[in-house]
């Protein structure tokens, strides 16, 4: 910035409450220049720490978020536009493009949001399940004849496992496709086996560091009312090292980014030693992944990402590794009334979050990250960690009394 030139503003689109993401503490160097566009529910908390806060109703689906960002760019000198949730990634990238603001643009963002573009980009370097955009029902049935049942039907731009269905026959496939927009649907081969996730930071196509974890159950377990868990692998595990190499191959195949966290999901096919790409995202993982990463690395990955987006110094490349392994458990709500909830918890639980006040009625889960209870635990190695997670799952089933519908 030349001498005498007024500093520009930092526009932040961010709906998470200040109690979870204290942006004023993370970004003290630029706090007086922040203009925050946030949800109506989070606005009051941020007004106590920022001078310029714009509240938007129904934030994830409201075009007013983009309108406010465009107006800021039209009337002010905007140095950076910062965001951190999946519902903002693409729309904020398009605003950056329109106003030539530094940061991830729409072409980059689409590679991490549009599962068709994503799989097209990586399919030459890593195995991917068979996939297609079903232009006609006949083409989808032909795809099923080639890859077999079941098939997976999902939105191209979805997240949080919303809208993902496993179909087992032509009639179910027809019903699924009939209810979806033709330009936002993908059909995939079903890959049986274990699902892993790899989380870390990348910069310009190079993985700076990563941590591999195994899902206990699957990301679709919530559809059956089952808990979703995850356990970090031991660093010396050969599979962890293969997953780290897989993540590097994926990072190189996608558009180079500035310093950015990533969340990658990988299938390990049953009966083989083959790894298959599921999907990836240029953000931190959902659920309690952020918490287990902080325990493992000593850093809050969202804080470092936001500082990087603002052009500030950050320590995303400097984890302080713990000798322990960490995992989490997400317990979805059932369809019914939670009558009671025991307060005691297992000794090895590091953090327990309750999202219910009995008696309380729930309509079930709508996404993989919907929970009535979640927790973080640890173990000196992966085996002990998995034992602790299974013990936590048993305890959670006993701790809640439900009247189901």
C-alpha cells in the first residue's frame, strides 16, 4: 500500500457464532477494517466486537449475502473477501471474480464443489468410482448394467451428505432421478468397503501436512439413526502413508490454491488393496474434525485459514504434533422425543457437546453432521482409540431415553 493511501476493508461472509469463531481475536491486526456479513442469529454477538455488521435472514440460501458483498465492492475499496463454509465458497468466489479481489475464484471453487468437475480432474491420477450425469433414464439404467447395483445418487453441488441416496433397483433409481434437477445430479458406482478421510493444509498444489482417519460406520449412517465416528490412524501405519500420497496426487490434479485446508474422503474397496476417490473440499471437515485436528496439531485450522485469506501471517505449516490419537463420535437425533439424558460421561472423553434439553422432540437427522450429542476422545494409538470410541458409543446408547415415533 502506497504512502497516504487509505487501507481497504476486509469483507467477511461468515454465519458461525462468535462463541465458536472469535474472529476479533483471530484477526486483531485488521479488526477495525472488517465488515462482516453474517446470519441474523449470529449478528448480535458480533456487534459487540465489530463496528460494521450486516445481518441476513435465512443466510445460507439468501442472495442478499451476495448483494451486500457486491455493494461493498462497488462503494468501498475491498482488499479481501473471506469465507469459510461450503454454502459461501462458490458465491463468494464469483464476487471475487467480478471485482478482481484476490483469493479463490469461481473456476477454482467449482473444482472443489462440483463433483463432476472434481472427478473429471482427478480421474487420470487416482482411481474413481464409475460416474455419470444421467441425461436420460435409459442411460442411467445402462450405467447400472455396467457397474451393477446398488448405485449412489447425489447432488453435484451438495455437502454434508445431504441428498445422497443409495438405490438398489431401476424403480428406485427412476424415483430418485424424477425428483432431482437435471443439472445437479450425479450417479456413481457403489464402492463397498471402509471410508477414510484425510485432512490437512495445501499450498499451490503441495500438501503441507495431513492426518488420515478411518470412519467408524459411514457418512450415511445418520440415515439409519446410527452414530458416525472417526479415529485417526497411527502415523507409521502403511495405509496412513498411502493415504497421504493419495492426498498429494489429488492436490496436484486440482487447481493450485493459496494456503487452504482440505478435507478428502477415500474408499478402501473390500477384498482389494485399492483406494478410490470419493470427494474433496477446500475447507475444514465438518462434525468434530476441527476439534480432533486441534488436539493433534496444536492449532485451530480455521483461525490459520482465515488469517491466510486476510493476507496475515499464520502458522498453518507448523503443527505441534501430539503423541496421542484423537477421534470423535456424532450421535444423530431419532425421530421422536428425547425424554432424559444422563449427565455422567466416560473418563476418556475430552469434550462432550449436548444439543438437546429433555424432554425435546426431534424429526430425525437431515445431514451427517446433525447431532443430539457429540464427543471427542483419545488413545495412545489407533487400536486403543477405537476401543474408546466403541465404549463411548455404548455409553451414548444407554445415556439417552427416547420415545420414538
